């Protein structure tokens, strides 16, 4: 558990430099427990619930365990202890984050730099321009195609995230993701579509209510934690929130929390009574 905040720090620090963090949950707990853990700890990277290790390549004799896979696809580090030096060494080898395995020719360096800077529209334009030259080598054509495919993959992943978020009423995430598409695919049809979707969200009263409720609950949590509020105040504040935003999905989301707090309070009161006897 102590590793989780550190992994979040690494994700924030190196995500744009080529680092991809994946975790494996190696303990036997119900899915709901794991979901609560992810939420409570603010985990910002993928967490796998099962895996196969038929060749027994991964040493999990003690937990937590860390593996660093290098740019060549081989294990550069395994175990516990200090791995930051190995991580820095491997990241230093990443010239164009996101283009691992692509043989970037001199003609495509500008396109690769644009991709690494997440200017996907510019990366695509430059890759296509290099490929259209009459003297483009086979290596340049292959790399240009690879860059174009990576751009398409990024767009597909972002659009999927935005659309799923809308379906799940996660409108804040949907809005943020459409904004990313609009910015990273500037002056393209994709950016125009993103702008149209953002306008629809702005005009959608339900979406605006959900975003208002999401902000309100985060502010409420922060304020209650800061003042170290008693459990009675937490329960009362959550109930008032649920009533105010009863038309929002967030009202349903806080109900289990209210029930848990009431159960905790009841148990604490019973323990207190026993102690007074």
C-alpha cells in the first residue's frame, strides 16, 4: 500500500517521457473492495486483477515487487529496493515517447517531435508530407505509416474515453477529454467534432447538474477533511448533499458512504455504552 502514492508520483512525473505504469493486484479481495481502494488511494494507472505466468518469469515471492521493462522489451530491473536509477537510465533511451519500435528516419524527425509533444495533428501532417515526396525511401514510408497509425490509435482511445464517460454520466471527464482532442488535433475535422460535442455538453442541463454535483462533493470532502469533522457532521453534510442533488447520479453514489458512516457511528456508540457500564 505504501507504494501506491509513489507510483502516482512517478506516473505524473514521467508519463509524458515514455513511462507506462501497470499494476497487478495479487491479493484475494472482492472486486468492490478493490474499486474502493482505487478510489480512496486515487490510483491513476491501470490495475490488472489477474494474470498468467506460465513460464514463471515474474518473481512474486514477496510483495510489493517491481519490474522495469526496458526499451528493448527486456526486464531491466526486478525486485524491491531502489529502482529510480534504472528507471532514469531507461527513460533516457526514449527519444520519442509513444513511438517505441518505430525507426524514425531523418525525414520524419520533425513529425516524431510533434508526436512526442502530443501535437498529433501536426505529427500527422508532417508524416503525410514526408511520405508524399517522390524520393521517400521505404524506411521513411514505413515510419510515416507507423506514426499515422499511432496518431489514429491516440484519437480512437481519446474518443472512446469521452464517449464512455458520457454514457456513465462522468461529464467532467467527458468534457476534459473532448478538450484534449480539440487541442491536440487542432484545425482538423476531429477538432471540429470535439468542439461540437463540447457545445452540446454546455447546453445539456443534466450534464451541467452532474458536473456541479461532482465539484460540490469534492469540495465538501476537502472541507470536512481539513476541519477534521466528526462523523456526525460527515453524515449530516452528505445527507444534505444527497437531498440538494437528488436528481444527480452523485446522490446515489454517496448513499453507500452514508450507510457505512451510520454503521460505524452505531458501532462506536455501542462500544462507548459498554465502556460506561
